[in-house]
């Protein structure tokens, strides 16, 4: 096994006295069944055992992350963060790389494998930065067309064509009601709590999310900065977009949050697919 050390410091007001947080990610590959569809997946996991859900990373705006990445797949991958880590980041099969970087801007960032058989099969996760005094939840959106899964995995398809018609819609690569079993996605809080929900669109089509019961305030957006400051119950999330929203519930209740496109909430059966739940206690 070859070990490649990549020290990539993102110097946006880098603090030499910042804490260094060490973590390990394994790039794993496997197939799994989602709503009767047998799909190929690739994921960044915290152990060498495949998990359909990508690991979530968090740092304060003063921390430096040092991530050791072990490529358990039989294919080349990389570790990419748009605008920050985009070259010198290749990890060959069986190799290990350590990537060290610093982000001091609060927000929701995307890390992923930029190879088609990587991110198009789900190897795309969230790095959240800042707001450490608040509780955080994570919604990593993904969609897939059954007929494309195998062709992407074997390399015969490397892009998404204009006739893309996915049948599978997930949050953290789970479909409702399984999303309610995921503690990172199931928002279980009390009235007047202030919580951050990090939403990343790792899929291949735009989504428009609708909150029942409450409005949220958009704190940051990777691409659509014009959305920052919006107080809305419905807003778009572009492909590859990361958005952080602040939720301060004013009343108790159990409310759904879902994409407003009908096809996204019928994966398996209705209700199913891209649906999360807010459970707010008095």
C-alpha cells in the first residue's frame, strides 16, 4: 500500500494555533437494494465496511481538518472540495492519502470523488463549518436512475444525458420512512430551539424543498448567494449546492419536509423517497 501525504492548507485567514482534527475515511463500493431497485453505490465511510450513507465531517472555523483517506475500491478515486482541493488529490486503488486543510467560513461544503463512477454513484458528503453552539442535522440529497447505475459502475456511461428520469430519491441515501430512523436527518427538538440543517444536493437534478409548519432562514449558500437571508418555507437547491438553514420552531408538532416535485416522494410507494420529518416537542 502506498501512502501519499497531501498537505493542502486553505489559507482564508488561516490560524496557526488552530486545533487539528484527525479523521479517517474509507472509499467503499457495493450494491444495495433501494425500493426494489438493485443499485451500485460508492461511499466515503468511517470504517472499511460499506455503508450507503457518507460520513459527515464537522469543524469550527478555527480548526484544521486532517483526513486520511483509504481507497478500498478497485478503481482510482480522488478527494475533491470545489474551489479548495481540485488537483494533486488522486488516490489509487489500495492507496492511502492524507489531506490537511482549513476552512474558516461557516457553511455547508461538499467533498466528493470527482470521477464519474464516484460522485454519480453517491460518493459525495457534507463538511459543516461553524455554529458550534447549536445542534446540527444533515440532509444529503441524492437521486438515481435504475438503468444508469450499472453502466456508470462499469464505465460505459460517464455523464447524465438530457433524458435523465430517476426513479429513486433519497436523503442520506435512505428513502422515507427510513429517513426517520437516521438521527442525523430526523429533526427531534423542542419549541424555541435553534438548530442548523445542512442540505447538500449530491444528485443530478435540481430540487425544491418545502417545509411544513415553519419558515427557515438561509444562512449561507455555496452558489446562490442571493438566497442568503431569505426567510422561507420553500426554496430551490441546485445540483451540487450546499445550503445551511436556521430553524427556530415556534410551536410543537410533527411536520414533513419534502421536495415539491411529486415524483420525488413516491419512491417505493407514497409517501416514500425524499421526505424528512420535524418532530418538535412543547
